[in-house]
C-alpha cells in the first residue's frame, strides 16, 4: 500500500505536472492572458464586459444593495451566461430549460430587445448566440455573425473607422478546428484587447 501510494499518489502526479509544464505550459496554467504584467483573463473562459450604471454621479444599486451593471458599449459583448451571476467558473452550468419553457422564452425576448437596442439593429436580425447561453455558461467565443452585429456600435463609441474594427474581427476569427469540427468563432477577450491596443 505504501509503495502504491508513493507511485500513484506522489510520483505519477508530479511527473505528469512536470511534463505538462514543460510541454504545454500555457495550457496547463489555464491559458491565462496577460497585458503589461497583469492577468486580464483566459482564452478558455468567457467574461462579461460591463460597467457600473451611474445615477446622479454615483453607482446605482439594486434593492439588495448590490451594484447594477450594464454592457460597456465600447467592447464586444460575450454571449449570455447562466453560470451563477454570469461567467462564474465555480457555478458553471446551463439553464437546462426546454424550448417551450416560459422563463426561457421571456429571457430570450429580453435578450433580443437588449441586444437590438445596444447594437442598433432590427430585433429579428439579432444573432442567435446573443439570445442563448452556452452549455457551460463560460463560452469565451461568439459567432462571426454576432461579432459583425456589434462592429458598427464599437466603431462609433470608440471613434474608429468601421473597416478597421471589422478588420480586427477578421484577424481574430478562428475557423473550424481541424477544418471540420465546430464552427468559426471569435474570441471576445482577444478582440477586445486588440481594440484597446489601438488606443481609444
């Protein structure tokens, strides 16, 4: 028992950890993204790009005293998240609601109106991934269609040329894995960091 404990409980985990660090260091450490020496997120975990709602020069709070946030219009927005209060890696989950569930229908209707208002598009033209949360609630990517929907708004708020913002989206669009798995996608954190690097 002692020999197996040392082999399986100590030697093997240490060997695998060492191999992972040497061969796949970034992946083994969570694919963390750093800028100016500060960790700003992960390539693998989505996050919200929000700002506090201001009321009379002060952050607005809800009935329970928690700050109220809204989508920050200068950033591309991630898809909705049902993980905890949103993008909580300790509470990863989907809503698990069926397509005829009244709660889901109401949520989709609200998300459609919110996205259409934020991006200035016809509600019927809102991209599907702006309406539904991912299975994990932590999806770091959006579809090229949802990114394209947001280009004009981001360009307007930042005072950038629409073509420049569209070019950044194209640069950060990944095709299907191995050419046939999944769908084309845009990593929201990466494109937002590229926008910040432009300097506005």
